[in-house]
C-alpha cells in the first residue's frame, strides 16, 4: 500500500520516480484507508543520511498491508552535522517534540557513528534514551538497526557489546531459528543479509537477557532478535535495508581514506560480495592507485560503474518480507487498540447509542 508524501521531502519524489506508489497528501485524504504513522529517527552520519532515509522509507512503502503509511523523519540536535545535512534536516525533518505531541504507531531507529569507548558517553546517549523511553509507552513497536540495537540493549538490559577485533563486513548466509514466529511468516529458512560492524552482542547475551533470537549466521552472528512479547522491540544487527551498492560505496570510502592517509592499511573486500570479475577490477584499480600515489600523481577515477554492474542484491526481498510482517502486526495491534478505546466509550449493549432513557 502507498506511502503518503505529506511534506516536500525529496525522497518521496525519488521513490515515486523509481516506480514506488506514493500518494500526494490531497489524494490520500480522499481515500477511506487506515493510516499508520511511523517515526524514523535517522542518526546516520552526513554521508549516509539521505541514502538511509530513502532505504528505510522504501522498505515501509513496499508493504502490502491495507494502509496508508506516513513516515516522519527526525534526528537529534546533539549529533554533529555539516551545513548541508543541517539544512536538509531543518527543511524536511520533524522534531521529536512535534511527533510526541501528534502520536505515532511505531518507531524506527538507525545506527550512528561513535567516538567514545562506551555508548553512554556519547553526546546523543541521553536524548536517544529519552526517545526510546517515550516510545516504550507510546508506540506499538520499536525497530532498532545496528548501533541503535546495541544502545537499546545497554539501556534496557545492561548488555555491553564486544569489539570483535576485525570488522564483520560483507554478505553472509543466515538461517531462521524460530520459523514459527509471526515475523518469520512466509520467509525462506536460509537467505543472505549484509553486515557492517566492529562490535557485536552475542547470541548468549541475547538469550541470557530473555530475548528471542530469530535469525543468525555461523559467520556473522545474530542478525535479528526480538523482545519476548513477540515484537514490541526488534533488534537488527545486520542491514536488510542496504541497497545492492551500499557495501560498494562503503568500500570506496575506505579506499579513499587509505590514500588520504586516514587509515594505515588498505581495506579488505566485503566478504562474499564481489564476484571474481569485480574482484579483478577492484585489484587492478588499487594497484593503479598505489602507483599514482607513489609517483605523487592524482588518483585514477574509481570504477564505480564497472563494479556496480557486478554486485547483486541477494537479501532485499527477505528484508521487505520481514518489514511487511512487522507492519502487519502493528496494523492488527493498533486496530485492536482503537476498537478497545472505542468500546470503552460506548455502551457495549447499545454500541450505536440508539437506546434512549
């Protein structure tokens, strides 16, 4: 069912141009269809701010639930931003106070960059926990991505993540642990999913805290876990929202950082991601770049186009199915809540108010 372009956020127009069903606010208000209102706390750094916004909003719009989806992006003022990102947020994003006032049905929280050894030392920690604490009492479900998962687990369960020594980075095979869970309905029992992180919460930690692990990988660890009440809080350590080229763009950034002297060693390739042909192109480029750097010459142009044609998305359909199941549960729960609220205001023996005294 459609997204509703309720403001001028450019992502709505880009999604419409790419074939997604996006209704204007005027058109949406003429239709008698249930609405779901979803907050989207985007804490990603400037370079990934808009891409992440588009990825998650597209995921919501891909749902087949009979509803109109209003997605409200917002961020935290405590996050350090450049002028361009600040302008984007100021023009198109909402404030948390505005959204808390109007009310939401669900909340999505992204990851963020960190600069301190402990998450509770970050400048965004307290405002993030204020949002999470509000959501625990005011929305049907909270979906956490990557670092947000680690932050909420620390907040709610006192779990500290562990640095793995090297980055879990690539596309990994996963298996469903609890196929009977409603979030896993109609999903393949084995599939791929991307990860990109240095830290993890282990399966042992999740289960010791009473949480339910739904999807895991022998190589990458836990991909998805949930609170024991089915879906009140959803914890992703992986990135089902990634586009086919997301890891490629990350690899390019790391290559450029290396040649700019920002990292000591050249990055390894994302695991299980490049084909043999892509691997050959990437190696050839790196060799040419090394020669150019040694000779004090300008770096050759990165072969974006050649590599983009050789990377595949082997996880998107599964990710969309999980999000669809999540939104379906929210749809049912909010319908029950609204029915309960309605019934609490009427005479159960005379719900239409026809009885006269």
